[in-house]
């Protein structure tokens, strides 16, 4: 006698299989109703024992399908489940034509007795069994059938692994493409003027140091680095002379140059992968006292990345030459940070950056510079 057991829980299938095999039954199994229906149509089992709650097709639906299939309707159908304990559920199951509704778990001896009695009843009532192996040995046929199923399963697993590998490859390629895009944007900005060359990369490095000092996690530092690399990208849209002018900008020219913050955010706003950093690009020139640009935001209204970028960006401006002046230098920058902490810069970030600089340069040199009132070195 071959019995089809249907259960989405592999452990339950193993227990049931062992119980039935110990009594001499041949067991075929399926992990959901849809799979069971396919197997039942192919192998015409002598009994179906099914769980109820399963993915794809549940036990009730499987019973309904079997009882409406001419070739399957006479196969005794047993519900074996722990999911439903209400009498109404049992009545519902039996009303579909199921023979029994057995609650899990049941003593194996009682269970086997019930199975045996039902099968005996059916043997009396039904026509002789069909040999599903076309007259050959059914044991051999079922073994081969199981082997075929296992091979199909192994092939599906191998195909899935291959698709996963292809997906990882595409993800890697997409990541490379994105990184190349950012690099190209930064290179384009660097190529625009020798005075902007390397600025983005340096601001990114300072921003990362501040972020690490205040304890941001790796993901945040990565996002901040991206924002820093692209923070001045709007300068691509400025006239070259504004970047290369060998004397300080006039008020009018300065107003034009200030537009790079908004322009940068606009250039990137359609790129979904950069949505989370465009506000920091727009606001990297805001001051915490509200006197910055473009929106005059104050304190916490300015997002953290933008506040960090402002410190890092200002440091690089004060330590890099401009076409119209030599770099004021590190000591000057430190004294400016101290002077403007709480007005232009967030004090917590200034302190963090000064700790970074103290480790990088000699603490005493910096302190001396600050004591001397921030004179240019
Ligand atoms: Fe800027």
C-alpha cells in the first residue's frame, strides 16, 4: 500500500514516514497541496494523509481538488493536523468527503490502527488497484520516481544558486558603475579649475575623521563620504572665472558663486541612489546661527551631514591656497574654529575635529596658535 503524506514541516513528514514505513507501507511525500495533487495524479496512492495549514495550497483545498477529480475521489483522504481543534473545522473537513480528521500528535499504534481499518474498508468497497508501474515492479518504479524527483530538486537548487551568482555579479557591476559615476563627477569638477582640484577628496577625508570621532557607524560614514565627494558638484555650473579670479570676488560675484549649493542639489536630485544626501549638499554652507546660505537654516534644522561638511569644508578652505591668497594655515583655522564655534559651527563638531587635529599635529602648536589670537602662520 502506498500512502501520500502531505505536510510543509519536514520534521513532521519524517516522523510520519517512519511510523508508516515501520508498518510496511510505501510512503511518498509532498510539502504542499499543489505538489501533492501533482504526485497523486501521477502515482494514484492508496491513501492521502494531509496537514491543513500549508503554503501554496492548503489541506482543505487539496481535499476539495481530490474529491472533484474522477481518478482521485475514491482515495481515502485523512486530515492529520494540530492547527484546528474546533469541532466545526472537523465537520468542515469531513463535509468535503474526507474520511477522518485526526488531531496531532497521536499515539503511533492508534494511528496505524486507524489507517489500517480505513484501508480495509476501502479494499472491500473499491475496485482492484491500478498498477501504476504499467505491470512492472511498483517498488522499483517508486524508487526510480523518488530518484527522479530528487534529481529535479537538485537541478532546481543548482539553477537557483546560478541565478544568485548572476544576481551578485550584476549587483557588483552596478556598484562599480555607481562608484565610477561619482568618481567621474569629482574628476569633472577637479578638471574645471586647478583651485578646486583635490578639494572634494580632502573634505571627504576630514568629514570621515569627524564622523568617526563622534561615533557615527560605518554606513553613515560611507554616506557622508559620498556627500562630501559631491558637495561642491554645483560648481560645475559656475562660470570658470569665478573659480579662477585672482582677486577676491565682488559682492555680485559672490552671490553668483553661492548658487553652487542649490545647483549641486538640483544636479543630483533625480538620482534615486543619492536622494538621502542631496539635502546635505544643498545645506553645506548653512551656519548654526542662521546666517548661512541658501536657506538660512539654524542649529538642528541643518542636517548632521551638512553641519559636518561645513566644518570640513571650512578647514580645507583655510588650509588651501586660493588664486587671490595663500592659505592662512592650520593654526589660523583652529583659532577660527574656536572663535566661531556656537555661531558658525556646531561646538560638538569643532571639539571633535580639534581632537583629530591635535592628534595629527602637535597639540602644543595648536594651543600656541590659539593663544596668539589665531595669527596667520
Ligand atoms: Fe561649497
